[in-house]
C-alpha cells in the first residue's frame, strides 16, 4: 500500500507550445499507470507564444499557471506551490518534475513510487542528434555512460526527478536559480540525510537543442561540446 495519497508533477515551460503536447501526453500515460490521483501543473514562465491555448486540449488534471519569473528554479517552485494548494498542505504526496522538451516513459511514476526512497533521480536519453556534430555526440555519450552503472549513476536532471513532498517543504523547496536548481536541491536532500535513489533505468527522452531555456543547463552543455569539436578545425583553417 502506497504511503502517498496523491502525486503532483510540475513542468516549467518558456515558449514551448511545440513541445508541450508530446510532453503532457507522455505524463498522462505515466499517470494512468499509477493507482493514485495525479495532478499536473504546467508553469508558463514569461511565455509569449501560444502555450496557454493548449489548456483547453487537456483534461482537468492538467493545470496551467502563469508567472513572469524568467527563472527555471522559480518556475518549478511555483508549480509545486500551486500543487500544494490543490492537494492540501497535510496530504502525503509525491512530487515529480520534468521539462517541457522531454517525454517520460510509461513507468516513470511507478518506478519512483516503488523505490521507497525520499528522492529518486533518473537519467536522460536524446532521441534526435541530427543537429549535433557526430564527434560531439560520441564525446557526450562516452562521458555520460561512464557515469552510469547497473546499480546507479551520478547525474542530476530536472527533467527526471521526484521526491517526497514533506521533505521538499522541510528543506525550503526549489530556489530561484537560473540553472542548477536541481543540483542544489539534491545537495540539500543529501546533506539532510535523506535517502536518494539513483535509478539508471529511470529514463526520459529529451531534446538535443543547443539553445535552451536555462543558461547553464543541458543545452549549454551540448553547445560546449560542439564548440570544443569545432576549435581544432578552425585552427587548421587559419594555419
């Protein structure tokens, strides 16, 4: 029997009208696989595209809220604050978060709830590398998988994490950081002695775009790999 009465998922989004439908359909599939009510909160952060028009295409379990923070940490925090107002402060809940350019697997929530941990961290996989130089892709995959083993990994992705709601609130929640808000929260969970489970089989697909929403996020990492690959060629051309 689950110790939780409900699940809430927060999705920060800045001008993600093209990606949100796929993201939300995947979350709804994952939600249908768990025997608990699941609320999804999409936080439209400083968006000026047609993202808000998507609200009418999904059921009552998906809520759209609007903020003007321009900050992914603040947007995630706003999502869970809204979820708390829906579920109640004293209701035992599990929180999960992903990104608008990501698609979770059907067992995404099941694996988190079954882990019996205070926090669960997953990994990501990229489904489309067409815009990334082949050498940069090889470098990324080699380095990424070197940090993933059968029993765990040492990656942190805001696109793939979940945690106990009561622990989250006890630690003060996500901080308003423009990037690295996920790593910072994990650090506080670990420092407080909470059990953090790192599941190498808990995976979501994500975008390989090099122009991301967080200045120091996944897209910036991929952009850096591409630039390092281009430097030797540029040096040869100038010789």
